[in-house]
């Protein structure tokens, strides 16, 4: 069902008649004086920009006018009852896209809101460079999965529903204009429309745009099938619509006779939908019973069954083509009555009957049409599902509120919504789209493409710029992996502290590579790795044989080989070493700090904020965990803990405020160890700030710090005393310190 294109009014000399177009627009939407002026100014700016471009021979596509395309886009969006900002952005978009106007100039003339909308649509234009073919051999995946990733990436890029709608309008105009294009361009644009934009319109619930995009794309992708079904329909679309109109007239008379206040709509099924149903169900054209269909909406469930009786009394129903989704709703909650009958002129007619509330649920609720007919199978909503739901909700608000503009428009606060995305979508250099978890790195991307690419990875470019391998990727990044001739994964890639990989797939592939290496090499690598780590942590005279046994290794060499093959991580070894040293009185273990605890009867209650001071619960108010409390420093009895509303402590606070301290209930105290860390670095501005900021981000308490600078050598030595919970925390801190610029070495003081 292809929409008849609405021609733009032109003057006698062939130019766009802006006044006539504006008059036609006013018939669709109500325009205030200010809105009328803004839209007119945008039209004139688009026309002037095109005339200047023609004078300078700046032609984007021969025979296609950017200003006429802008007005056509505005016509489509006006049918959706969108606001003035959206219409202005649509009118100007093609002029900016084709370089006839700068977006900065648009922002200066029409405001930053318009500039931001156009910028959003321009970012979505990157999708046009994505390869959408029948097979995606480079990634070894099916084309439908690839297309779904493209759609998800597109949605992830959208922060304003109007951006998506402008892009849909622009793509609708693009496919309408393909009649005189080359066969290659027809195929490329039609495939993009079919795989990306028609499904997006479907998910947003914009049925009339979805149907037009599907039929036009189908016409160019499968021209023979399109012509065959068009012939089988044995009548033009206008004739089918006239048939529906006659059916509606007859049904409306019957409902009025039964005193049922209903709403009846009808449609003639579009060609692509017929073809898809024939393929999906493997049936012939004669078995497609919903080529002609009507939908009847009524107030109550009782009315639904009454109308069903009326329909079946008028026309004979087709056996096995009745479904009662009211008595037995679908799993997603969809409810309606479906029946197929032999209607007037012995033509098959489908009838759907539901209440207004059921229709609202089906179109915009959790059981929306795209959900029960689409391919989404997940039971839990992903970030993508949430974003689609939000886009549909905002679209519904647009239709309800219309163009109200101004600061009092409640849409203003809801057009932009920051949703946490659980996936990101990035480009390969060839234009394929790869989906990854949020926070993924170039190494994750490399192993997602192919194991060999990951194993040979020696660098990465993001958007043409060299980045570290632990750089966090974002949606729409283009990622290029630089590879060497030989496989050489680094063991540092497996360190959680360094953040090289975040996906279990990449981690498993790296571990698998090390497992396949020869035992002697694994043994040597494991020994070097542990020696280096224990040397950096200043752990000496540890019983390595006992350490190996604690990790269920028969010999020390087995432990080294297991570490070298990544069967046992360095973290596991450090945890085992910690357990051994905690049971040892040797001086080489980390010196334990004393922890504070409430005294006496409150021995299982812990108080934060009193350090190692003795504490006791005041008997005057008997505070219990959960009460708001405060502390009073007594003479010789430590800290007395009172409820904050205790009359005694209120009096003490007035008399001796310097002895009142802030305290709170705490959990059982964690053991902490004081460790001296030595840092050798080349001096630079901000070095001390970066060191302290890093330790703060790791939630490590700094007890003391000394620095000694050598101006002649431009070096600095730091000695930092920190409190850590265990070897793992110390190892992570040292790893991160060693990653800071200008740090030559960071290690524990022996």
C-alpha cells in the first residue's frame, strides 16, 4: 500500500510557492503567528541556500531538490502532529546535510534546539555507510542479526524522539525519489530501509510510515514478486479501499440498530505484508484471509461478543479462522476477537473486535503490536527495549498534546532521557556493526571479531586515532585493530586491575592461548610472573612448596606451570599467600592495624568514628543499632555512646561541645595493614595530585607521605604509607600506580 506522494505547490516559473505550501500546512496543524513566521523563515532559508548552491554548481544529486525534500519531510511530520522545532529542523536538514548551510549558522539563526536536532540526525546518517548484505561472512553471522545490531545502534544514538522521526521522514522521501536512480542505488537504499528504518517505524508504532517503507523497499528488492502479488490482488488499492468503506457503512448501521457505540476502521493489507505471510505460513494467495480487514472498537467486553454475533449473522464465518484472545489472552497479555468471514461479493474479510482499553494496551502497552508480532524473545527488558518503550511513549504524548510549544510544554522535560545502555554498537572499518557490553575495550572487540585477530592484536585505532587497548568504547565508534605477524597475547591482559578485557569471551580466549603453550614455557613464564609480583610486594622467605599445596598443586613447578597457562591466576596465589602469612608470626607479613570495637555487653556492636578508643553504651538512654547516636569523650572511660535525643547528652553538648564527637553504627571492622610504598618517577606538574587521586579512587587511606625531588635529574622519590586490606588490594594499587604517566616504578618498601 504505497502512499501517493503529495506534490509541492510551485509558481509559474517552477519555484516553490512557499505561501501556498504554508496555507496547506495550516490546514493540517494549528500555527500561531510566531510558529508561522519561523517556518516561513526556514523555508526561505532552504530555498536561498539551494539557489546559491546551484549558482556555485554545488549539486548533491541531479534532479533532487533539497528545499522540496525539506518541505516533503515537514509534510510527513505534520501528519504526526509534531512541534514547530521539529518542522523547522526537517525543512533545513537536507540543506545542512548537503553542505549548502552550516549547522552552526542554523543554530545562530534559528536557535540551539534546532541545531541539536539536526546534529542528531546527521549522526544517525552514519548508518547509511553500514554494509547490509544477504550474508555477513566477515563476521560469520546471519544478515538479520547484523541488521538488528544496526537498528539497536541507531536507537542507542537517539536521545530525542524527534531525531528518530526526522530521520524516518528523510528516509521516506529518499525511497520515494528512487524511481530514476541507478539499480545499484535502488538496491542499497531499499535494503537499508527494509532492514533498519521500516522495523524502527514498526517498533515505534507508526503504521502508515512502516507500510509505505516496506512496500517501496519490496518493490525494488523483489520486483517480480511485487508485480505478481499486485496482479493477484485483481483490483487497485482504491477499489479495495472502496470495498472496505462499504463494509464499514453496513456494520455501522447494524451497530446503531443494536445501540452499540462503537468505532470502526478498515484497511487494505499492503503488498509486502501479504508476501511475508505467504512465505511465513507457506500458503497460497487464496489462503491469505486478511487482505481486507476491519477493526471494531467498543466500550465493554459484553459489546465485543454482541458485535461478534452481529458479524456472524451478516456473513458466514470461515471454519478454524476464529480466535478468542479475550477468554484466552496471548502470553504477552494481548486481547481481542479475531474472525474471518465471506463478506460482500464473496470476498474474504477479517474482522478484529476489542474494547478501547484493549486497543490502547495492544498499541502502546507492554503487549504492543511490535512486541507480539516481532522477533524479540527476551523476557526481561534490555536497555534497548526500555529506549524503544520511551520513544513510543514520547511519540504518544506528541500526538495527544500536539504543537503547544513554549516553556509550558510538558514535553520539554521528557524529550531527552538518559537511559543506561547495557550494550554498545561499534563499526568495523568495513562498515559492519558489532555489539558489545557497555564498557568493552578494543581487545574485547578484537576477540569478538575473531580469535586470531585478538591473539595478534598489537594496537588499536578508534575513529582514526591510536588509543590504549584498555580504552572504553562508546556507541558509533569506528574501531580498527592493528595486528602483528605472530600471536603474542600479554599476561597483563588478564589483570582485572588494568582493565584490558571486560568480556568473558575475550578472557577465555586469552586463557586458552596460554594453555596451549608448551609446559616449559608456561613454567618459565609462571615463575617469572610470581617472582616479579612477590618482589614488588616485598614478600620474602615464603614457603612456596606449602603455597603450591594450598592451591592443590603437587609440586612448585606445577604451580608455576598452572600460573603460566592461566589455570591459576596471580590473584588466587596472592590470596593463598595472605592466608599462609596470617597464620605466621614472621615479620614479613603485612603488619596488622588494631581495630576498634564496642566494649563489654556490646561486644558484637561496632562504632565508626572512634578509632581505637574504648566505647560503652550509655545506660541513661540505652541506644540500639538503628538509633541516631552521638559520642561523648569521658574522663578515663573512653567514649560514651548516647542517642542524639538523650537529654543528658544535649546538656553535655551545651556545656562541653568540644568533647562531643560524631559517631555511627558500623559493621564488624575489616582488618587493615599499614604498608610503605616507594614510588620513583620523573617529575611533572600534577604528579602528586594524580597519585593521591588514584589512591582515593581505590578507597585507600593514606597515613603518611614524603617526597624528595632532584631538580638536576628532574626526578622525584615518594614514600607513601597506606592502609590496605590484603595483598590483592596492594597489588591492584601498585598496578594502577605503574600505569600513571612518568611513573618509573612503584613497589612495596622492603
